[in-house]
C-alpha cells in the first residue's frame, strides 16, 4: 500500500523501490505465463494450461490490486484468444470434422494460419470430402434411372455439397479442388435429363404409350412407371437446370402431355356411369390413380402424381420453360382432386355409385306399367349393369356387389317368365283378348330381350 506512505517519510524511498520491483516481477511473471497464449501456436496448447490462464485472469480481476495488475498485460487479447480456443476445440470434441457442414468446415480451416499444420490437415480432409461427394454423386446419377431407391433427396444434398465446396475452395489457399469435376458431374446430369425427356416424348414413350387395358396389373404398373419417371425428371431438373429457349425445349411438351393425361383421368373417374364405355374409362382411371400413389417398392418419394406434377411445373417455371395455361395446382383445386387421391375414398365412392345405379334400375323394373301411357323400359342402365366392363369394375371395387347384379338378373328373368307363362295360359284357354293384354305388358320388357340376362 505505497499510497498510504507519506512522501516525506524516511522509509518512503525504500517502499517505493520495493513497489517498483514487485510490479516488475509481476509484469515479468505475466509475460512468461501468458506468452504461449499470445503466439500463433496457441491452438495447440493443452486444455489444462488454458484453463489455468483463464482462472488466473479471474483471480487478478477481483483482488484489491486488480486495477494495477490489469494494466500490466493485454488481457483483452488473452481473453479473446481463450474464447477462440474454446470454440475451435469444442467442435473437435463434440462433433467430428467430417460431419460438419462445408461452410463450417471452411470457417474452421480459415481460423488457422495457412502454414499451420492444422490448416493443412483439415484442408486435406475438406478436399477429400469433395472428391468423395463427386464420386457419390456420379453413382447416384447412374442409379437414378433404374433404381427404386430413395435417391432423389440424396442427389439434391450431394449436388448442394459439391457446389458449396467448389465455391468455398476459392477462399482456401492451397485447396486442390478442380471446378472441372463439378462441370463434368453437371454435364452428366444434363445428359440424363435429355434421355428422360426423349423417353417421355417419343412415340412409344410413357406419356404416349397405352398399356394392355385387359390387364389391370399392366395398367397399374404403367402408371407407376410414369410416376417414377416424372419424379426422376423433376429431380434432374432441380440439380441440372437447362437454360435453353422454351421453343426448342421438350419440357413444355412434357408438362402439357402430363396435364392432359391427369385431367383426362380426373374426368373419366368423376364422370357419371351411363354406358359400358364410361364404365371401362372409370375402371382404367381408378387403376391409373392407384399406380400414381406413393409406393416404396417403385416410387422414390412419398408423393402422389399430382404433387409430383406440381413440383415439376414449379421447377420448370424457375427455368422459364412452363408455357401451359393455368397452373396444375389451380386445375386440381377446381377438380377437388383431394377427393380422389385416397384409394379407400375412391373405392367407397364408386361402390356407392354402382349400388345407386342398381337400386334405380331395380325400381324402374318394379314400377307399375300401363301400356297406354308408359313407355317400355330403357335398356341402357340394364346394359351397363350386365356388361363385362361392369363385371371387371366390380371385381376391382367389391366382388360382393355381384350378388346385387345377380338379384337384378333374376328379377328380370322372373318377370319375363311370368309374362310368358301368362301368355301361354291365356292362349291355351283361347282368351285372345286377355292374351293381347299380356302381350302389351310384355312390351315393357321387350328392350331387355336382347340382353344376356
């Protein structure tokens, strides 16, 4: 406490000299102790040494002599280096360098001097990870056309990583990443995109080819392949945008053909059943909708064809290649597409429609008939219900409905047999007037005579 000693005191010079000596010793002590932390190599210090220096700073900051001591050394720089040391060594301890994002890896590398061995080591790891990503991306591209694996998301992530590393490498002195590797990978993706475009738009392509309509399995399989192909195409567009003139690109035609097929399917599914042709169209529309649902064994994403088509349209809009009028999302919203994307909902809806048609037809058969006033039965609904097309649709929807069809057939046969028996009876009794009346009532059923009831 030199400040408490008066200057005219006999021992003041002695106290003053001692105080200066103490300060010099403390300053020298601090310089020696903190010297490793003030050098470029402080990153390699042992953790316990850094902990000791941090504790020392805290002790000297709280004592009665804190003001004097804190003026003897650059503790602000020491604290800053300790904090940076903690941050860097926390990454090393808590998560492996290889699991860090490319941006974080680059930031970590740049925290070292370029000649530092840690800079060289982690830069090598950074470049090696880029080479691995390039190879992985190449394998994914070759498998995307034929594989049923979920590679779309992996492709997006891999291309993002490769592009990020290529960009970041420009700021990393000594990096051996070659931009030509990325260019070759993008070139291969564009080549595959062109192949898929030709596969979709050729005369026998998936958007033009018609599967065997007599084989439900083929119809579903063809629809599933189309979904897979559209998802592949969408993925390739996202990772390999092609800046070409819309007039020379196949993309607008692909989108137009796809929208036409989707809209046609929605119309055929939703249209009321009036003819056997309508039944066949509805049946095939249901099969296509089934094939357009997510399927882990075929599809790479858990998305329906409608969601995938919207993704495709959005991706092409970003390229400026979407020329069709009206968005797919708006079209599906107007068609209330959400009501037909559920398999259970479709089955239930069509089952109810068939039951309703059978009930209406049965009521017409049972209705009173006056030959002088009423017209004969309209055979259209009977023709639809008894058609082979309806039998196939019922097989797909609910085979129990065949019982109701059989009951209707039996009702038609019974009514015809009764009329025939009455006619024969009246003729045998030579009651010609009554026989003529029975014959008139038979005309009610006459339109059904040509049906295989």
